[in-house]
């Protein structure tokens, strides 16, 4: 849940990139860091291990100043993909305001994607979040590789779900900002209900998206 610091006049929003190991969660954050204008983002913290790029989490802070003068700050986290770090995934997922599920487009990773999505649903329930109401976007990454699931097949599989589908090549920087932009309207609606973003902060849903694109 987003936290408002009245003394600092700062609203902090937590977004989590979730998915199987090596699907491109960390690459999404590094490319966002490269693509966003310096005034919009802070320094990225990245932890690596021998077997999984993410031991605990990567963190990319970013944000913008609302018309009210308050700071809207987003903290973007990744989680480790390896099964052995499931307790860490739950800890990072706790109190999330939105999730980007990063799947691997390669046909060989279909089962891993499904297992990881099921794990996301289970862990959301364990930390008291509802996958049916939590803002969520599904990104299929690595579209630049061969032997990938065709786009038409992905749309057919996910068309019956309530979650937006995004296609990306994070390594190339393609679809990275667009994925996060697809998540922002749902995050805005949730936060507006909790913190009256429009009435108290003077923030519109367009601002949630456009600062990513500047």
C-alpha cells in the first residue's frame, strides 16, 4: 500500500517486477533507468549472485512533482526468480501497489512462465493482496529471439484475462516504458481512491503516464 509522509509531502508507491528466473526483470529496470530523463529517476541499486542476477531485489526510484507540490515517488523492485528464494519474493511483494509479470517468450519457457504466474497468485494471497483487484500487467519479453511463441497465440491465450498484455525486448529497450505505462492507469485509479490524487494532489492519470515518455 502506498505510504504518504505528511511532513515530507511525499507519496511513495511500490511496484514489483515478478517472473521466472532470467526472464528479463532486471533488464527492464536497467533499460528504464537508461530511458528515463535524469530528473525523473534516481540511482539504481542492483545485487547479483552467481546463479541468479537478483539475490534480494533491484531497486529503481523514480517520480515527479505533483501540481500541489507533493512528490509522487515510485519504487520499482524486482524479485529473485529462483524457487529457493520464495520467502524473499513474498517479502518484496508485500504491500505492492502494482505488479508487472515478466514472462519469457521462448517456447521452451512456457511451463516456467505458468509455474511462476501460479506462484505469483499464491504469494499475493499469502501477503494479503488480491490478484483480481491488484493492478497487473503481463509482459512477454525477449521478442527479439528465435523460437518464440507467436504474437497471435499470446493474444489468444490472454484475451480472456483482465490484465493488459505487453510485448517487449527489454535488452533492446523496446516495450519497456510502454509496459509500465500500461500499468499506470490502474495504479492511478487505486491510489486515487486511497489518497484522492486528483482532489488533494491535482494529479491526472495522464501525468502518471506522460512523465515516463518525456
